[in-house]
């Protein structure tokens, strides 16, 4: 059981739940405890499904690059992992029966499970598209708040936009750290296609664009002026991140296979 929880990555689930709560708070929509419970259960199980499936598809690669993971270490069988993944998928959809809006729940989470499956199976080996896919997946807890009655869409659109840009940049930085491992595994990433310098420049430009876009929601009336105060902690965080990434990229890294919700979702 411990191995299954390790494969599910509980830290990633916690991050998604916090993001879901943030989206509900920002939307100021009408919510019920049943709705919150349904979404919390569904996201937890969907993330577990995606992460376990990722380990199943990457078993042969992990035997070389990450032999201590539960599957390559033999702590759990592939059959048991598949069964647990199927159970997680079933619970994700079944949670819709306690949701106030079961139809929208089933449609939303069915689409999420399909996207997770194809990401793990094929998409994560397609440069650029896989980065965009991860960025979209990481915003889905925020997207769910758009379905709340009387939700204020503007704060959610703003949060989704910045979360997408930051996650997109983060994924490129992760690719930069894993270039040798990805090359050995046959995974083609942006740094391997355009070169590490150009990929690093692109990721840094994405971060800069995100920072200097913060006044836009205020200018068009989507967010209050107090939103500009977010620049105060973000600017030094941005420069410390760039310095850290440059230092980190000079050190060797093992291949850390990408899975949609990772522990560094927020910078």
C-alpha cells in the first residue's frame, strides 16, 4: 500500500487541492460542501491515476534512470498498479454522484482522464505540445471553479493565465535539467530540438512576460489595483529563480520523468 501511495504522489495531490480551494475562493461563486467534496475526491483520484499510469508506461526507462521507484524495484507488480489506476479512474467519475451537477462533473473529469491517459502514453514525447499539455493540466483545478453558479470569471481567467505561463516556463526549465536523461530515454524536448541556450532564453522570456503582464488585468478592470502588490514578492523571486536555475543547470541530473502535477507547481 505504501508503494501505491508513493506512485500516486500525495504531495502533488495536496497542491492540486490547494489550487482547487484557491479557485473557489477567487471565483466567489456559490458552492456546497457536497460539490467541494466531489471535486476534491475526483481531483485526488485523477491525479493518482495519471501518476500511476505514468510509472507504468515508463517502467523500462525507470529501470535504468530511476531503479528505486516502486515498479522497477519490484515493490509492486504492474498488474496491481493497473488495478489501482483503474480504481482511481472509477472513483473520479463516481464522485459525480454526490455532486450537485453530476453531468458537468462526469464530462469534465472524463475529459481530464482521457487527456491524462494520452499525455502519459504519447503526448509527453512530443516537444512543445507536451509542455503546453502539462501547463493546461495544472490549471484544471482552477478551471473547475468556472462551473460554479454566479462565479466571477475574471479572477479565474487571470489565475489560469498566469498559472499557465509560469507552468509552461517551469516545464522548459525541467527539460533543461533533464536533457541527458531525456536523450538516453529517447524523449525529444525543446532544449534537444533548439538547443539549451535558446530554450533557456525562451523560458526566461515567458517569465518576464508573465511578470510584466500583471498590470493588464488591472488596466482592463478584471482585478483591483491591490493586485499590483503581487509584483513586490514576484520580482525578487523571479531573479532568484533565474540564478538558481543557471547554477542548477551546471550540475548533472538524472532523468526525472515529467508527470503533470509536480511538487514545484508554484515557483
